[in-house]
C-alpha cells in the first residue's frame, strides 16, 4: 500500500500545490469575514446540499470545504492558525505531493459520500488532519487556552472518543462522513499501525522470555 501511495504522489507531483493549507485557511478566514459583513447570509449558500447541486448550484460540491469551523472571532483565529500549523508540519514531513494526496483524497471521499447520502461536512476532514499530526508528532506540546500545556496525543485520544460517540449518536449520513475521514487515516497510516502492533507483540514476548 505504501508503494501505491508513493506512486500516486509521484503522479500528482507536478500538479501539487505548495502551502496548500495556507490557501485553505486564508479562504476560511475570508468566508468568516464576509459572513460577518453579510450578517450570516453567505454560509447558507456554501454548505453542501445534494438537492441544490442537482438543480445547478455546482459550487456547493467544493465550497463547503471553506466554511470556517467557528463563528467566534477569537476562537476562529486560534483554529485557523492551528490548522495552518498542522498543514505545514505534515507538508514538511511528507512533502508537498503526499500532503496534497492526503487532503485531496479526504475531500474526494467526503464529496462522493455526500453525493450518495446527501450529507457532507469539512469537520471530520479537518479532524483527520489533526489525527495525522498526532500520529506523526505525538509528543508535540500545545498551550490549551494559551496557558495549559497538553501533549497532542492526549487531545487525539479525546478526539477519538468524540469520533466514537458521534458514530453512536449521529445519523447514518453523518456516520458515513465520519468513516470516510477514518478510512483516509487508515489508508495513509496502516503501515505505521501494523509496525506498532508488531513492536508491542515483540516487547510482550521479550518480557515473557525475560521472566522465564
């Protein structure tokens, strides 16, 4: 699977967009400001709507990606900066092409699921970025509320619990959208998960042999 991902990244390398997350974040910020100017009347024209798309509002296929996560000015600044930082870290770690492939695969999966179920959101797509960051940099420390130091891995556990809760209480269209985000993580990290499982098995076997 890793070789397949590497080949796919090579194929899109010349089309890959450097600093992709910067443009996504800037677009979200612009939508947030314009929504303030138009008193909340812009976002309803950007949300994903299968029925509206089928009647000609084709921009909704992509425009939902740029809807900001929060309506709070202070919180949205923090969130946009956070996702820009995550995107830059992933791009530096993977390279431009592989990061583009990860994000665009998530978008494509979300859109396809939305066209089938009628529901799509960028919430789970953006959380998949956070999970990818937490897997690669579990010991990275954040300042929660700019004060409390918290390692990313603990926040990732909380988000995993949130995902599990959403799987239980959400409607089936929302569950499908969530599972698409999870599938994207598995697609890109199954090799890492498998290595960690094998390492844990070897450590347990070593302990058992040592006790004997």
